[in-house]
C-alpha cells in the first residue's frame, strides 16, 4: 500500500513496517541534494516529529516522521551518495523503515490520486 503526506513523504506499507522517502515532487523542489542526515536505528518517533534533514544547493529541509513508530533500518547509501534521492526518490532513494505503533493509522494519509491533486 502506497500513501503520501502533505509534507511530501511517501510510505510503502507492508504489514506494520513502512518504508519512507520523499516524493519526486519534493526532490525536484529541493534541487540537487548534497547532504542527508538519517535518524538513529532504534529511535522512537512521533507522527510529525523530525526524522531526517536534507540539504541541497538551494536550502536545508526536514523530513518528518509520517506516523509514530520505531526506526528499524536506515538507508546508508543515501548518506554516502545523496544524489540517489534525486535520481530515484521512490526507489533506491528511500530514507528509513519504521515499525508502526498502529498500522491502521495509515488510513489517515493520502493515496496517490489525492497527493497528485494536492500538488497539481
């Protein structure tokens, strides 16, 4: 199941685990990324809490935790090579995986059609 937030994060949800990244729209708005700071594995984050920071040639921006849970994995590849987020934001450019406190809470997020309508 694919869901989106108003802060331009995407979530690919499989059971109670969500893989989280930023949308192609967000990556385009930011421009070429030069730095990505990832959360710590084991960190407990609340919905809307700051999870990551990205810096581009244009600006620094926060990536928020879309739903409450515990970080179980981070994508070290994007810390080593931030351009992966620009080249493949919905694939190799994922940020982290989170075990959701309540997988049902994903129903409050937008589907792809609603997200496209918001950015359209």
